[in-house]
């Protein structure tokens, strides 16, 4: 596999050279604005832990204030707000500002098959932070750096009727968005573009038959109260969501020692979100749906769905490449190929991972430790 403009230099050496000359640091009080509700795992568990530890380890010289629920920024405002310094941190998806970050959007829209969530998360961070120079340049132009990110858990079909094979999709109306629309249409169903909130009403009124997403998401938005069947087949993972983007001017104020501290907490947040939210809470949500709501877990025709995914992935990659090229991205096919190669490598890397702490260390060793402050 050919890496894309990868420059790997051990972080510790850079920090050691700079720290000796560092003077007393000025106090910094940062604000992270999130459009996600306070109940979201990242706002409820991961970020509070990171912010608390940063304050403790800097003896109060650096603080982060988390403001969730769209009180400061909404979904579409976040990129401008972080880039301009209105807030110093936030969460964003490339698909919401695709024309501004077409290379990053090409990574985001690339669907990874299967249910190996840890491998997908590691591969997405490696691709974004180490391999995709165009992605980093886009973020630099927007005035930000990336400290944490993740892919979501695999999507599944949740329906009001059992869907055991691809043939069962014919004639069904399925809520979907983005690249998932193409997958649903490949299967012979009619895709209905709607948010999870809108999907609940559509399900209740029998205007759609299925929703497409993670089980935890379906629980969170009340869809589990209407869904009667889950199809037990993973239908792809997408990412990375940029879970902790930071204003570049605020980043540049930090000493190299404090930059390393933030990167270490970024690795921790990424590991917690991928392993905690998208593995543990996803599993708990499925147990809740089956055990408390009586949802039936439908055994899928694996061969039929595997064939659907193979056809879809080929078509999706070509569509992503064409869209990226139209936006001026150089060699988007190479970016996607590198991403898929990283995914295969990470499948082996995570085989022995059993805890979030082990995964955090793996992310650090394989990705974060190689970042160069001079080019990051």
C-alpha cells in the first residue's frame, strides 16, 4: 500500500526539544460548543473526562467549558464558529460542509463493510491525520486542527416487518440519508430522506417501513417503540466525524508540552467514543430492544446481503471519486484505496484489544505519536 504524503516523526522528540526552552504558560480558558444534547455519550462521558484531566494536569492553567445542546452553535454554524474562534472547540461532519472539505468528505462518504468498529475508527484517524495531506490542508485553510474523531457503529435495518433477504426489500420505504440512499436503492427499496426525529412520525403514520442507522440511535430517538424487527446484518460504517476540532490560533498558543497533552486526551476521547459509545452502548441498546421491547432479531441471508454490499461499495466508491474530482480533489481514488488498506491493517492491530485503555494506547502508538507539530 502506498501512503499519501506521510511524514512520520516521533512526537516525543519534538516535545523534548521545545519544552526545555518553554517559559511560564499563560492561563487559557477555552469553550467547546456542541450541537449535540448533553445526554450524548461524548458530552456526558468522554469530553468531561478529558477536560477535567487537562485542568488537573495543567494545575488549572488550561480549562475547557463544554456548552452542549446547540446553546452556542448549531450543526451548520460549528465549522465557522471554530475556525473564527467564536468557540475554540466543536464537533463537525464533513458532509455538512462538503464543498469546503471535499477530500475529507471523500473519506467520510467511503463506506467500510462489516462490524469491526475499532478497526474502522483506527483506520479513519490514520487516514485523516497521517495519510491525507489534502484533508489536513483543507482543515488548515479553515483555521482548525483535529484532536479526536471516530466512525460510527455499523448501520442496521430496523423495520415493522421482517427483512430476512435482499428480496424482502422490494417495495419497502426506508428512511436513509447520504450514501445510504444508494445502498437502499441498490436493494430495491425506496429511500426516504428524513432525520431520525422525522422518521419516528413517519413510522407511526406507516409512511415508511424501515429506518437505517445504528441501534443505539434508533433507541435514542424513540424509534425502538415502533420498530418490531432488526435485521442481523451490518450494512456499513462511515466516518470520521470530527469529534474535537480546535481553533488553530488557540492551538498555536499552547506550548508543545500542552499540545501533546491535548493530543493524548484526543486519543482518549476517540478511544472512549469508539469503544464506549459505538461498541458497548450499541450492544446495550440491542439488548434493551430485544429484552425490554420485544423486538425480534431477524437472521439475515448473509450471502445475499454480502453480494448487495459488494455491488454497492463498488458503485459508491466510483460516485465518491467522481464527486471529489469535480470538486478539484487530486487522486481521490488513491485516498480511498489507502483508507481501505488501513482498515485491513487495523483489523489485525485490534485483535488483541480488550479494553478502552488498550485501544487508546494503540491509537497513540500508531497515529498520534507520529504527528509533527510543524505540519499538523
